[in-house]
């Protein structure tokens, strides 16, 4: 009996390792598919540019328009988040089912890991559902810009929107990446299996290395000759009673 118990130990540990590897690969596959589904913003911009130039809009407003449309299309990522969250919840149940094997400390960390997976899965499911039903920041900002009657004010508001969205996208990306990095470090410190840190480590690397859609759109806008919002904007247009008018708009 003692020999049988000793023989079963490595098998149980091996099955846990295989479960963690399978969960890690599944999560990474979901993450990769979400990146492919979201698409390349540059190609999306080319797709939507024909619709954008149908109206006499400025360069900044056109880029904001394209960003809003790309963000609306990207909200379908919510389906991927829901599926990924369900996978994390299932992984939590699998980990909890194997928590009876091993000593008390190992059982504690298995139960804790299952709780983390359940919480992460619930957050992903809730976040995915919210992504599907709530308009994104670019969509809301473009709706505000479209409500402005003055083209010069719309130009300035579009520039400010692009800048603000890029900044908030970067902040969110770094915060999420830092959270996943902390989870990866905790996984390494809490357990003896490096596979436990593979999923949060991959997610952290993805967040740090891949810029957000808002950042990439703002970079393309600046590369195309667009001005940041802290520059003086001088415009010439028709006056209300004929003739021309010159407007200067500055934002600091």
C-alpha cells in the first residue's frame, strides 16, 4: 500500500501539471484569437475611410470616426471574453477537484488557485457582457463631436478626443499588465509548478508589448501630419452673411 501511494504521487502531480498546461494553452489561444478578431486598426481604417470622406470632415474627425467604427466592431471581443471566462471557471473546478491530493499546504494553495480562477472567470464573463452592450469610449466621444455645429470646434474636439483616448488606453494597458505581472509573481512564489505563472505571464506580456487601438490610431494620426491638441489651430471658413471668417482655437 505504501509503495502504491508513492507510485501514485508523481502521477497525480503529473496530471496537475498537464491540467495547468492545457489551461494555459487554452487561455493563450483565446487571447491570440481575440487579437486576430479585433483586427489590424490600419486595415480597418482603410476599410472605413471611404465612408469617412463622404462628409466634409477634418483629418482629426475622420480618424476619430474610424476609431469609433473600429471600436464598435471590436466590441465583438466580448464573446471571446465570455468564452475565456467560462474556460477559467472550468479550470477552477478542475483544480478544486484535485485539491484533495497532497498535504494541507498544497491543498490550501490548490483551493486558493481555484478561487482565483473562479474570480478571474467571473470578471471576464461580466466584462465581456458589458463590452457587448455598452458603447465604447471612442463611440461616445465621436457622438459628442458630431453634435457640435461649428467645424472648427469639431476639429479641436476631435484632436482632444484622440489624445485623451490614447492616454487612457495606455494607462489601462499598463495597469492591467501590472496586475497580471503581480499575479504571475504570486503564482511562482505560492506553488512549485511554473505552469501556474504561464497564463498571467503571457497576459502581462501581451499588455506591455501590444499597444491599444487608441494609441495606434493616435500615432497614425500624428504620422499623417495631424496636430496634437496643445497646438494653436487657425481656420478659415465662410461667414454667416457671406465673406470669410478666421478663427483661432488654442488648447493648453
